[in-house]
């Protein structure tokens, strides 16, 4: 009698299985691993969701394998609301996951350069005081499949526009991606796979609060994704007041790790500075920031604060933002002011969910 085939169900939804893992899963169930190509294609190229709608296009062994999984093989993700900004460029999607948890995904950009801003967690454990997601607290990590499914959702919307497709991914939605390292890396492996959405690794940005062990791991990772580090303050005490995890991962250590990362990867590091009127927007702050980054291949992204309910603070006047940027520029550092497009859709981190929760 032959040994029973291993038909153990898959550990994540199909969207969250990298090509090679899909091959392994099929082989373990006695299905020819070459069929992985058709399945990967159905999920990541034809964007069939739920997969059952396209199941009859697959060869019978694959159909049988999918049915034998017993549980839904495609990540159940329902779009609860879609909010376009008045300028028409930004769309914010509130997506409900199988367990009822909700995350947001933002589609930004113009024809030819669309970007998806993806969430990595439901809530966030890092507790930055000005951040709506931080104010919610941490509920759970997202699986790789739930991260990938957000990008597929955006790609599906873009297919409706003539010749458009997703070009860039930023891990700047809800959550701290390096706190959910494995799932984030698996998701990015899938999204950059040239048999799938084929997003160039250089077009993927991972934004972190300054999770030092995660940055060190990222430095050893074979792919060169773009790294963005959220600084917001230039001294230990001031930073700890806005970003509590500064006590665990102090600014001085963080900057050293960023220097090492930049050298090792030969990559520019992007530093985010959320500008809060009267808190971290003075000329002195700008000069201290420039001093901290001197000698590093760095770029500064200035983000005027999106006010949140749980934090008394506002964006500085436009003139103050310009003066701050001028000092950064004069020090020789490249910089950009991120005027949050679509601020009318509450495009700040986590804010759509908060707005909705308050209505109920
Ligand atoms: N956890 C990661 C990525 C998600 S937050 C991180 O902190 O980097 C993405 C960016 O939005 C961060 O730079 C964060 O500081 C910024 N941000 C959060 N809340 C904001 C707000 N209310 N106004 C402006 N920027 C905000
Ligand atoms: Fe978390 Fe980033 Fe918000 Fe801080 S800014 S609470 S790390 S999502």
C-alpha cells in the first residue's frame, strides 16, 4: 500500500505563497509542481479572486488540489469603503479581513507611476503619539497573503484604467513592517517576482520607526529595497517624547545602524520628519537634523502633520515648512516636502479607520 499523500492545508492564503513554496505544497500533495506556474499566473497575473471564479480554467489536478484544501484558498478581503480624494489621484480603501479586522490601503499617483501604500499590521505596537494607528494600539500582524492581497486589490482597480499598472509599493500604511518581518519579506518576495506583479525591488520602500534588529536583518537580505526611517526629532529625549520606542532603540544607535546599512547596501537612506508646529519645526531643529545626517547618503522627507484626534498638534505654517527645508537644502542634503495628496480623504496613517469607527 502506498503511503498516504500529504494533503496538509496551506499555511497562508494562496496570495501569500511564494512560487517555490507553491511548488513544494503541490509536490507534497502529489500534484506535479510544474502546475505552480498556472496557479501563480491565475492569482498574480490574471488576478482571479476569489479563485473559484477561474477554477474551471485550471487543469483537473489543480482543481482537485484547491478543493481538497477545505478552507478558502484565496484571502477573503472585502472592500468596505473606497474614498477618492477631490483631486481624483488618491484612493483610500478600507479592507475587511476574514476575521473582521480592517486595514487601509492607499492608491496614489498619476498615469504611468501608480503607487500602493500597504499596511503590515492591524494597529501598531510602537505608540508614536501623533499617529492615528499608534493611538489604536496593536491588534495583530497581517499574514503575507493579506499584505499581497492589498496590492492585488489596487492592481485590480488600475486594470480598469487603460494600460495602467502598479509600479511602486510603499510599506507606509498601518503598522510597523519590521515588527512583522517575515510576513513583510515574504509578501515583497511575491510582489517583486517577475512571474507575478514584477515590481522592481528599487521601487519598493520599507518605512520603519527605527526598529534596529529589523534594519540589521534587512541589511543582510539579498534584495535591495529602499529604506525609509522615521526620525522626527534630533535628540534622545525629544524623540522619546514622540516615539516611545526610542527608549528601546536610541537615536544614536539607530543612526549608526543606518550608516552601516547605507555603506553595506551602497544605498541612500530616506529619513522622514513629520513636522509639528512649535514642536520640531524650528531652525535649530533643522540644523541639528542636518548635523546628524552629515556624511551619510541621505534624503530627508518632510511631512507636515496630519492632525489626529488623540494628539494636540498641528502642521506648521507653509512659510515655516519652507524655512526648515531651506536649512536642510543649504546643508547639502536633498529633501522633499510630502504634501500629502488627498488630505481630504484623511490620507494620514490609520485615519480612515478612525474616522469610520467614530461614526458607528
Ligand atoms: N511604522 C512605519 C510605517 C508606517 S507610518 C513608520 O513609522 O515609519 C508611515 C509614515 O507616516 C511615518 O513616517 C510616520 O511617522 C508618518 N505619520 C504617521 N502619522 C502621521 C501624521 N498624523 N501626520 C503625518 N505623518 C504621519
Ligand atoms: Fe506605528 Fe509608524 Fe504609526 Fe509609529 S508612525 S505608531 S511606528 S505606524
